[in-house]
């Protein structure tokens, strides 16, 4: 099933922060992790992910650092900050409320038909 991109827009920040709450990750790793955990429903392009990460970094929600891989390549990792963790928890609560309200409307309408 293809999901409308507009539905994904409002949830990208919470998805990214939730991933980074488990461990620091580099961009491509986040893209693959989100795709895998969502069973392929959410597929991010680098052009979508990196501007969001940059905004989160500017807002102090994530920090980045460079490491060198075994092959000598540099890789930029992102990690959540205390502020980012607090924001993530707020967004998770907001999401629960939103999801609950949508479910009530959708399923109440479906049952009454």
C-alpha cells in the first residue's frame, strides 16, 4: 500500500528522534532503519532526511560528530540531545492523542455504516 506523502510529513521528526533515542546513527542507517521498522511503508530519500537533521541540529535537538570507518571514510553520526529527548516525549504524547482522536472518528464512522 502506498501512503500519501502528506500523511508522513507531520511524523518525520518524531520518527527520527525516536530512532536516535535508541542509539546514534548516520543518515543512510536511519533511512534503512525507518524503512525496515515500517515494513517498507516509510521510505525517506536523502533529500528529505538531511534538511530535517540540519533543522534539528540548529534547534539543539540533535548533535553530530564524525567518525572514520574501517575503510578510512568519514561518516557523520547524529545523536539526540536532552532537549531532543524531551521534545520527542512531548511529540509522542501529542501523537497518542492525535491517533486516538482519528481512530475514534474513523472507526465510529465505519461501525455506524
